C-alpha cells in the first residue's frame, strides 16, 4: 500500500479515502484496517452486545423496506422529549445541510473558518456568496461572537452558521452567549447552530439551544446521530426548529430517506441510555489523557477541545501530508491532515479521541515520524512540494471549480445585480482586512488559475502564495469602536471561559510563549453590547406567551396544545435517556 498512499489521497473527492478504499488497496480483511484517528465517531457505542443483536437481525434489516420517516422520527422524538412538528430527520446531517441551503439560504451565508467543509462548499456549489470569517491562530482559533456579529452586519449577510463545538478545533461557545447572539441576529433570514459534536462537551450541564430554537422564527439546530453513536455508516441525523421551518424541510425529504439500519438503531436506543451515557463519559476522560500525552511531544501545540477530537499544530518544519502518509504506511495509523480546510494549513492535524492503547500507538508513531530515533528536530519539509497539500491545489480547485462557476453564472445573467448583491463590493463598504484571500475569492469570483478561463477582472487583494493561509489581519475598521481583547504573545491556545481543562504546554525544544491573561470581559458574552447597539435588529426576541412568526410559545414547547412529544403505541417511556437539551448528561 505504501506506493499508492499519495494517489489514494489525491483521487478522493473527500478529505480522506474511505476505510473501504484503504482495505481494498491493501488487501486487508474486514476489521484489519489501520487504527482510525481520522473519522470522529464514538469508539464505545454501540456496545458489543448491541452489535451482536444487529448482526442477528441483519437478514431482515437489509431485506425489507424501513418504516416511514414519520414513524422513525416519532420514536426519536419520544426518546428525546421533542415535539415531532419541530423535528426533521435526514439521511445524515449532510443531507439536511443540502436542503437547508436549497430551501432556506437565499443569497449569502456567513461561516467562521476553518470549520466543517460542507458549510463552505455546499452554498458555493449552488452559486451563493459565502462570507468567511477567519478564526485566528494567534487567539487559539477562538470565535469572538461580537466581532462575528459586526462582520455579518458589515457584509449584509442573510444567513449565519456557527458550529458548536467547532470542527476541526473543538472550540466551544457557552449557551448564554449563543442565545444572545441568536437574538441579535433576529433580523437575519436564518441562523444555524450546528451541534453535531455537542454530546461530547462537558463545559455545561445543558449546553444545547434546541429549546430556544423552537421559540424563534429563524433558528435551526442541526444534530448528528452517527458521530455520537459511533455509526457513520448508518446515515442519520436530525434538525430542530419551529414547526414552519422544520415542516418546510420535512416536506421536501424523500418518503424513505431513512434506511432500515437507522430504524433498527433508533428503536434500540430506548433500552441503552445508561450505556450511551457511560460511553460519552469515557470519551471525555480519554480526551484529557490524550491531550496531555500529545502536548508532551516537543513543539506540538494542542488546542482546547470540547469535541471528540483534538486539533494540533505540528512542530516547525513538519509538513502534514508527509506526517500523514508516513503514519499510515509505517505505523498503520490514519490521521486527518487539515490542509484542505479553508482557514487551515498542512501544519495542522485533527486527531480523534480514542482509547488509551490506541493513543499509545499514535504517540509512538508520531515520535518516530517527527523526531526519528530521538526527540530532536522535527522531520523536514520535502524538498519539492507534492502539489496536493492543503492550502495549494486543493483550495485553488475548490475556489475555481465550485464558487467560481456559481458566481460566473450569476454574472452572466445580470452583471450589475450580481455585483451589487455583495455589500462590500457594490455599496462601497470596504472588505474587512481580516478576510483572507480565499474569503475574498468566495465573494467576488474565482482565484485565477494557470490555463483556466479568467472571469472579468474585479478588484482583488494582493495575492498570497498560499490561498488557504490566513494572513495576520490589519486592525479591523468598523463604524463604531469594538472592544478588543488583550494582545496575545504567541500562537498558543487561549484559555476558555468554561471549566474544562486547558492544554498542556509542549515540553519542547520549540516551546511557544504563554499567552497574556485574558480578562473575563474579553469572553464573547461581555463584548456583545457594542456591535449589537451599533446594528440594532429591527425585530427583537419573541415576548413570553406570544408565538413568533412561524414559531411556538414557551407553553407549546413544553408539551401543550397538541405539540407534546409523541411516544410509539405500546412503548414504555424513556427510563434514563436524557432529553434533547441535556442529551448525554445522564449519570
């Protein structure tokens, strides 16, 4: 397999080849593949007994049609104590992202980068403007909600996304700050809170905003089931919103969009709440231990995470694609190199939290690949770049082949309208200096490629050698003063307001200086006042007892007026399964 690793990564349209592709290439038998630190799923759930039960029912599961999506959704809602009118289940969260884009995103979407790739790729593929808000390495990739809100107002973006925790860095926003942000964005078309990895967070007892989303007319919460239950191969996920939004998405989904495996698992869950809660508890413990072991490697930076993965920066001189390929071929360990994520580079890896015996194998392999026989200098970058590293060909292709086509199509139909649709270009509002080249390309057109047909020339920032690199921003000019956090001394993780542990400093020959203390006022909650006052929304949050436009009253959410959660006939109520607001916080 060693000779074909590069071609496998080059040929895949996804971030990494599938385990099936790796097995076919290597001729390995089932279950004999590499140790997987790439795909972020729960390694402790389902339990072996649950797998045995599914195996015993395999013939029936794959032979017959599943029940309708309404039947499966009703069972899930009874488990999570959610009104079925507020829920839509999809064939994986990616299917729901596709429908959200087609149905609810009109012209533009704002998203912090780096993040889950479908939030940048999907709207660009349908010709929409994507306003990318760069998370700065110098601040530990922390999302400042106040500056993000100001960015959205300045750009005139109509739809907004926040992933909490964020993928790939695991950054977390506390619930109170998110609710304030949602209310500040009440005049936007749509606010999406992607909680796909929230089950693994332990910063708060009830971190989810699903209950608040049902009360608001423009908020959708997206949740994954495959990641939490360790079953990526079973494509299922769900969204929660007010009945108007949820019903609009639900009405467009195919009749049998959920497969029989998804149905079988959903109906198994009621009897396995205790095992599920224990699996989440173990993942959180493993995350602490794994973070400490990785941080002990010289020159390696580990960022705080509330997901079931860790975002790490390789030592100076190490190149991610080389580390990835050698870990796979020499140590049979698959890692996620993050160079093809906009806003990241090949210096970063995302490593899934796994049991300790697997982590020891990972750390041992990293030591040999990075330092050789001893803990000396890191492996040097290759003399000639390989051309498929993140931040080079991959990002150029993304910008020219997806967003480029969409923007060219709009320009061909109505050039003045297309240009005027972007406030930073058509209305004279300057593009904030914090936006990287990739973000600017997503707004005004494709990055010029050698041999490619060039779009009509538009004012562009000075080109950078690597379009995916995020340059250090100039001071952000805004219509009103914005509270600024204390300056940081180096590109190391920023302590988070939540009580989860901070990363262990690298005991290294290449240590990074510690950051200056961050006052509580710099945490996203406090600075919200200034930008919100500068851009007051025309409509406020829904008053108590009054239904929002297409939304619910608080009483309706709590189960009255025919919107109570539905339980399947003859099925007992959940014994220990947590509700949607605090799912996974049992025990």
